[in-house]
């Protein structure tokens, strides 16, 4: 058991070092020698845990994804937060590309979006599509019980919302000006309200509490 724990600790040391270096120097600018020097290990030790630098990046993505989903889950379980606000907070907690993880998270997202890393991008997309709806669906069901939402398809609705948001707001997938992005955000919120059977304007009012300032521009439904 002690050997297993030591192996896990060493693996995490390597990931921590790579995480910091990727944030400072970028993925391409970081060599395996840089990682070896920072951790103070032999090359054979590194390759015992990871096959390559790409393998390290893959493991970092898994670690970030685990933290991301864990943070969302913690918010989802906090019943002291109103259901509409809880959904928005949970979604925000999962956005590692927003800079919540610092320079390294931005470097990871940039790396994922490179054409040669399509499989890596597909992997994190799969994690989001499969991992997020189960976290948010219980909030929707709670909202249905409270009369805040009204939909016979809580899971399917969240699945549609996540898949759409994860695609249309991915700047690598769709190029948008600031004005177009804001327009799509307003349209997205309006349609989320429809999907969940929420009162018109209920999600918008909570969005404004998070810093939105154009809710008044939304047309009447």
C-alpha cells in the first residue's frame, strides 16, 4: 500500500510541475527535460508514469475535468442556493477556459483546440456531454417540485442545453464578434427558459446578478 501511495505522490509531483511549466512556457515551449529538472527525477522515472509529454497533458486534462465536475457537483448539492442560481453557478464552475485555473488552464484549452489535437478535444467534449447533465438534472427536478420549472424531460433538456452551449460558444468552432456573442447569449437564455418551462425572464434576472448588463435588450417572448 505504501508503494502505491508513493507512486501516486510521484505521479502528482510530475503533473504539478508540468502544470506550472505549461502555464509559464506553454506546452510547445516546455520540454521533458524541463519537467525532469523541476521534479528532480530521472527520465526512466518519468516514463514509468507517462509515455510522453502528450500523455502528461492528457492526464492534466483528466485532472482538470475531475476538479471541474467536482466543483459543479458541490454547488449542485448546496440546497441553500435557489435552483436557477445554482444551475448558473454550476455551469460557471465548469468553465476552465475562462481562466479559473490560471495560465495553465488557458494553455491546456489552447492546446486542446489545435487541429493536431482533435482526439484530445473530442475526449474533453465527451467528458462534458456525459458528465454535466447528471449533475444538473437533479437541480431541474428540484425546480420542478418547487414549481420553478415545468418539463417532462429534465435530463434530455439539460443534455440539449449542454451540447448546444458547448458547441456554439466554443470560439474555435464558431467565430463571433462581441455583439453577435451577446445576441446569442440572450437567445440562448430565452430558449433555456423555454426548454425548462421556466418563467420568462427568470434566468435573465439571475444572469444580471452575475454581471450581465443587457437583459433589457431582450425582446418580448
